[in-house]
C-alpha cells in the first residue's frame, strides 16, 4: 500500500489512471466500480467541453448568423486542429494553467459579473429564460461564496502548488 500512497501524492494522471483503479481492485465488485468511475469521468470531460465550447458557438451563431450545426462543426474542427498542433508544446504547462490561470480567470469573471457590472445587471441577466425570480440566497452565494471560494482556491494553489 505504501507504493500506492506514493502515487496518490503525485496527483494528475497518476492518481486517476493508476492509483484509483488499484484502490478499486481491493474492493468487492471492483470491475463494476471501475467501469462506473471511468464512465463518470468520461461524462465529466464531455460536459466540461460542452461548457467551454458554448461561448464560441453562440458567438458564431450571433455574430456570423450561422446555424447551430455549422457553428458546432466549425468549433469542434478548429479545437481538434489546435489540440493536435499544440499538444507537444503545452503538455508540460497544463499544470500551471489549471493551478493558477483557471482559478484566476474564474475569480476575475466572478468579480466583474457580480461586483463591477452591478446587481441590477446580474439580476436582469439571470432572469432571462426563467419563470421565477432567483431566491434571496442567490446574491450572497454569487458574490461571497463563489468569489470567496475562487479566491481561496487560487491562494491555496499558490501556497501548495495546486490543491487537486
């Protein structure tokens, strides 16, 4: 088990593809657990990509007047080409991006949206497409919990070199 614990401290691909499957092997029904776990990881990755692709797809639809199908096809093709071209260049830098740049970007976006634009703008944007008003808790959660946790993740990333 000492060997496995050493891998767990590494994080990243070693954790998800080596340590966790070995850990699951020690459990009853391990084959089913491993399948369920990796299917969940697959869906987490796909849902993250949908989220990341939505903004450029919507921009192509609105700015260029393209259909959703064409916009999705162009963005996916462009992303595929970019990934193929830059994979070797950025592979070593992805930890830096995920530890520092992503939390910083999320924090700045939260501050701009929830604090700089003003609460009236936020409420008008959040109301779009909704039948009911967001609850009174929304302001507190958005301004303090989201922005505070994002700042905490950023600071802990700096202190510990990542928290994942």
